[in-house]
C-alpha cells in the first residue's frame, strides 16, 4: 500500500479515536480505541497468519462465523468506513452507489494489510451492490458468493440456505484442509454465543445509560476485527467496570434516548453518533449491522448432531433482521421491541445515499413508530464530512424537540 | 431583566432584546464577513440605544447557521425551535410554522400546546430559498425587494419546474429570449417556491393556523402563492424576519426565570 | 429455569403415580389407556397387578355394553375423558405418558449417532390423520364386539378358551393385542411356550415400528399412530390450556419450529395473535423455551402461565 495513503487513513482513525478518548465512558474503552486504531492491520490477523491459519474475509453479517472458526480459519469483516478511499473507485463504481461498497472496494484497491492477508473473501448476496462488489473483487482474490435467499418465509428458501451452508462448510474444509467435526463446531458455537452474550450484557447496561452510544457502537464494531475470545473477555471487563461507574448515567440522566437504525455506521465515519451526543442526546440502542444486528440472538442448538448444529447456525444467520429479506416484518418487529425495551424517546433512521433497502423501509418504520408515539428523524448522508453542519441542524432540532416532550 | 436572542443567518443577523419579557428593541443587519466582531458591535449599539451594556444582559441565546460564533452565549438552539416559539407568541394558535430564509426552508408542525411535533428542513441546496429568488430577480434586472410587487402584476405566470439556483439563471435568460415578461417569469418562480414549501407543509399535516416567517415572508407574491398552493390562509406577522431571534430571546427569558425560581 | 428440567421428572412421577398407585384408578383416569399400552413394553406391570387393568376406555366401554358393568359408568368414563381434554388438551402426552418419555429419552440417545429426519410437510399432514383412523377403528371394533353374534363369530377360539370370563365380559379386550402381554411376560420369564398368542407378532411389530420410528423421527408414535393421543388432539383447539403467540415481537427466527418434536408449524408461521396450538401439540413447551423474544407463551384461559424467552445471556 502506498505509504502516504495508509498514513492518511490512519490519520482519519486517530482523529476520531482521539476525540472519543477525550471523554471516554470508562477506562476499559482504551482497549477498543487501540483496537480501532489498528483496524487496517489487526494484531490477531498477524498472529493467525504467523500460526499458518487461513484468513476468511467477509462482508455483511450473514456469513456464519462459527463455520469459519470450526474449520480452523479466522474471520475478519471487510466493510469499510473510510471516506478517503472512495475516490479510487471513480470509473468503476457509479457515483450514486452506496458509499460503504465504494469505500470497501477502494480500500481493497489500496491493499492494506487487512486485505492482503485474506486467503479468500466470502460475500453474501444481500444487496445488489455487494453482489457486484464480489464480482469486482474476484479479479484480485478468490471470492465465494454465499447465496442468501430473498425471503425467509418459504420452506424452499430455507432449504436452499441449508444447502448453501453445507456448501460453505465444504469450501472451508477444502481451504483449511481440516474437517469440520461435531466437537469443533460445538466449540465454535460456544465461542460465538459467548461473544453475543457479552454484547447483550453490554446492551443491558445501555438500558441504564451507563455508556455513551458512540463508545458502545465502537465496542460492537470492533468485535468484527478482533479475536472473539479476547474481545469477549475485554467486553466482560468493560461491563464490570461500567456497572460500577455512575459518570455517564448521571450525565445522561435527562437526555433524550435514541434508537439508531438503518444503514450501518462504520468506523471511522463516526459523525452521526458524535453529532447526536454533542447535541445533547444519547444513543441507547441500535439495530445496525456494525452494532447489535448480527450479535443479538444466539445460535440455538436443538439437535446436537452435526446436521442439527449446521441447521442451528444457518437459521441463526437467517434470523438476522436485514432489509435484504422481504417482507420486512421481522425487522419492524425487532425495532418496536427495541424501542420498548430500551424506553427510547425517538428514532434516528440513517440511510446511506444509494442504499435502497433501508431507504425503502424508512416510511414503514416511521409509520410503525408513529403508532408508538415515537418521532423519527430521517437522515440521508454519505461518508463525506461536508454535510456535517446540516446534519447538526437537524439533529439538534430533533433532540430539542424530544427534550421538550420529555420534560412534560 | 434584559435578555437577548440572536439569529445568525448566512445573509442576515437578527437581534431581539426583551426587557421583562416585552420586546424592547430589534435590529436586522447583513451578516457580512466580519463575523463575531460585527455582531458584537451591532449588539453594543443596540443595547446603547436602550441605555444598557453587554454586562446588563442576563442571558443570550443564539440560533441560526452561525449560532456558535456569537460568544459568549448561554445556550444555542435550533432555528426550528426558535421560530416555533416566536411564531407561537406573535400568532397564538399557530400550528404550522414555515420559515423561509436565505439559504434554507424550515417547516415545523406544532401540537396544540405549541411544542414542535415534527419538522422538515431543506438546506442542502438553494432551490426555493430566498437566495434563489434574489438571484433570479437580479437576473431579470429587478431589485430583490421589488420582486414581490412585480410578480403580483403578472397576467400569465410561467410554469417553472426546475429551481436550481445555478442553472435557473440560464433558464430565465432563455425565457426572456422567448419574449416572456418579467412579471410572468417572476410569478412563475414564486409559484415554484410556493409549491415546494406547500408540499413540505402538507407532508407534516399543514394544520391551521399556518404562519409564514423569515425574510422571504416580506414578499407579498410568495404569501399569495402559498395561500393558493395550500388552499388555506397564511398569516404573516408584522416583523416576520425577526421571529427566530424573538423565539431565541424568549428561551433566554425562561432560562433566567428558571435560574431565579 | 429450563422447563425441560421440570418436565422430564414430572413425566416420571406421573407415570409412576398413574401406573402403580390408586390414583390411576380415579375417575378421570379412564382417559389413560396408556396403561394398557404399557403392558406391551412393561410386562412387569401386568405381573405385579395380577390381572389386566380395567382402565382402558375401550375395555370399559365393552364391559358396560355387555352388562358386566353398569351403564352408569359410561358417564364418568366419557365425562372424565372430555373433562381432561377440555382442561389440558393433549398435555398429558407431553407430561405423563411413558411412551412419550421413552421417545424423548430415545431421541437424546439418537442424536449421538445420527440426525433426525424431518418429515415432508405433505406426508406429515396426511400421516397425522392416521391416528384418528386408528381411533375410529378401535372404537368401532369395541362397539361391534359388544354384539354377541359378531363377537362369537370373529373372535379367536384361542381367546375364548384362554380367557373365557374376559371374553364374556369384554369381547373386545380379547381382540386387543396388548392383551397378550401376559404371553410376552411368560415368554420372558420362561413359561410355557405353547401359550404364545396370535397377537404376539402384532405386539412385536408394534414395538419394532415404535422404536424404528423413534430412531428416525422424534415422537413418531405420538404424531402418526397413537390413537390415545388422538383423543387428546381433538380437544387441542378448544382446551383451557393453550399456546399463544404475540406476533408483534416475532422475528421469524425459526427456533420454535426447529425445537418442536411434533413438527408443528403454527408457532412460527402464524402471523396473527392468539392461539397457535396445533392438533399435534403435546405441550412439551420446547417452543416457548426456545423463543428469544417472549413471543410464545403457555396460557390457561387467557392468562399467561409461562413465557420462556429466558435471558440466555445472563451469567449462570
């Protein structure tokens, strides 16, 4: 990778982590700031490579991590949040394309260590942009297209997904030369479930506003770039710390509580969480892919046979409430449940420009929230920082509106 | 008790000073490039006319694009909240507040208690804003402040769809070349603005009473066109441009009140 | 607390109580002809009690119709059946049936070697009707056999000779294959081989089908063959005990459909609120337990008793 380019990206990271570190929710956050700082060259990937392990790059949340771990490989999510890498994609990607995909492709073209270390990239066919990204990447790295059904409701769709899981298992076994047996799968499921449990425990503390949203979202985001066991341990330590500390809870006592939903907010484009919390609100819950969406439910094993465990893993992946599935009832139900459980005052619906999946669900979501007497602020933006002031105007007005209602 | 509200827009900065809750003085000046210095000076002059100084001010609340540039301030608020509060006072019973400023359109729907229930902001491009109307009228050789009167004289208003402030200029020139009158073109532009604002208001409910504030509210053609587009009467306060600053000043007043009591 | 940790011990307790104590002889227990069936797999029961139990509704029906017992007994018999059905539907299958317990335990053992087979939805729907056919068959047979002319003509001489009193009292019982448990018992305990009854092969066949089915499909017997469970199934949609769904929180994760041993689809598929108790539901509550969203609940007359959705992420 060109040195200056890498330096530029690292500077973007440092800028954000420094800002976050000025008012951290807890001391334990320093681990995550450091982790985020190394997101172009994660330590655990280097170690894995040194041990001769294979690295499987993924996008989205629908590639079951358990399978990768059970095969003895190491997963890493490649969804990029760098605005600077988008310029590289002019000509290849249409200007109106989702910035996440453009940024990820641009990042790949710059070949940072995180990309160079991938032996294969597994891309789920969730949205059109990702599908075509897979095609673009296949010129540079072996790509596995993981076929995700467009609906979860039909038996045929679930059966097809089940077959895809088996295929993925075989592909992984061929990659690592290691058979995925029951014991390996059981261990991998346990590791991943523990990771999810740690996140749920963190979110329980978010109900009491014990951690700023900008920090909690970073904790969740970094889980995709770290060794799962290590991350779980650190997150449990963080939970133990913030359960004792009152600083955030007291500061956030009367602030409007927001639910963040919609297109993912990917580090280091952190303007939205920062804006919200600078404007006097606190994000207490979310269902974004870089946040709780992928880590909410555990893999529920009903049959401890190999096929049973594969089924459990597959169905868990399918239970992720992504708008790539039609109908979107599951996602709307999840949003309603979250707004109730986390006692939110308003919803921040974030749509990345070009993201039609989230864009088209916005009205339905807003209508559903209106039934609960919850106002929604729709924010359409991209990775550039130019519209920060305009976003600030809207967010401030929204937070003020929520505060006034809260005072009554 | 002396408090001040400052609405720092990108073209104009508005001041309202309240003494014991009543409007004591107000002032509109061009924002210019002096930034904070210009604001300080104007404020000092305004206070002097009341026989007071900056030290006598018990609270300053700012809103508008440059709200954080006026130091020191006690609180910043969004224009949405400020305009809503100000409109409610000058027109009690206001349920829809439309703020047409130089660089943005803000519409808020208020509940029966006068609190903002929902809002919409259009400020990513200049289409439909005061700036747009100013550029267009200058392109037609009409002084922006006269544009309203000229538009009201139109016999056959043009139907204009595109409202891009940059490309609109060339469109206007081509219309003139086709022999369209200034009055008709201006009326068409005003209609386009009215349609845009009306659609924002309708999406939020458009409930009576509908109040128009902001600099553009001084344009009589815009008011008439809006009433037509909304199908309901539109009230314009006597001083529409300072309503935002008034709202900010009222918030300053309640800040002092809550500190005391 | 995991509801299954409660259910399995209760199964054992109820089975013991109902099979070996007087409680089994109470009026409501005419609903529990399981006891007849246990003699197929547990010859010891027969040996301990000495003679066959009069608790099978078909046997009781037969005795009432031949005049051995007073007709008045039909009231508590069917009244009991209906009462239990209206109260708990098919819940006794999930909580008190030895066949159910055996299948549940077998299921656990099976997972060590191979995975269960899901039955194709259309086959499942058709096969599920088989148990009602069997119920109708046995009921009609019992009624038919209470007509002496028919009984005399169609019963095996061996039975008439073997149990003349029983044959007089309840001709149907003489035809009922579990009757020959005595034969099986004597076989096992080394009695006279000549007493091998004609239905021994039927019994063995039933055992083979039972275990083969249990090896492949959870609760195979209960789903498709158990005519006893069929009587409970008839009440499942109207019983006081119900499974309810609050669709507003359902994210279609599929846990309930996967967890269900009876392959019920309603908890997952239904999109409206309210009852989701299918005819096959045995109230094992695995679905309620598996739901991460408090969507499903066990309710009695509208009040929720158990809601599952335990906080799986909490530290144990």
